[in-house]
C-alpha cells in the first residue's frame, strides 16, 4: 500500500471539498491525478479527449493544453483536467494573467515551488484551479479547473 505525502493528501482533501462525492466522470479520475500519484502522463504521451463543449468559455485553459479528463458534478459544477507542455512557471504565468484578463478575479491562492492553486470568481462563475508540475516531464504541468455558476 502506498502512502500519500502530506501535500498530496491535502490536495485530495481540497479537491474533495470543492467537488463533492457525486457526479458523472467523462475522463480520467480526478483525485488520483490531483494527488500527483504518478498516474499522469507527460503532455506528449497523454491521451487527448475532445474539448468539453459545456465547459464555460469564459474560463481560460492554457495554450496547447491536452484535455485528459472532464467531469460533471451536482450543482452545475464542471471539472476539466489537462496536461500542459512547457514549464510550470510558464503555465503559472498564463493562469495569473489570463484569468484577470477574462474578468475572473483570483483570490485565496498559493504558489509553491512545483504547485499552485487559486480560487476565482467573476462573469457569473466561481471556481478553483490547481497546477502541479509533473515529475520527470521537463516541466509539463497538470492543470485542474473546477467551474460553476455562482
């Protein structure tokens, strides 16, 4: 049985608190990916899903993001999981600029060396994004975005 590190366990708890326990999965399981369990592939090997048409267009995803998972949850909550090629810092910079430019205020965020997260609100939406550098993938980043009408 593998043991989760404290940051990984906190990521699982944070995602569970945000998304609840019910929903319909349309792609890869979110909790394992959010925990950085090692089940996430580098961007160049990730199996791409079609971009979810129901996901709010006002919520930016990084350029070249490979969508690997999509879930619909109760209360109109939607979650997109993607892998982004490039560097963690480049993906973080995109998120920190693109969300305010899209009218989505970032708040209650945190940035560490290899992961970051932020809540956002605006355009009639609320949500949260998380970023985690994928070990062994030259800076590729796992991006998870939860969005709901707010």
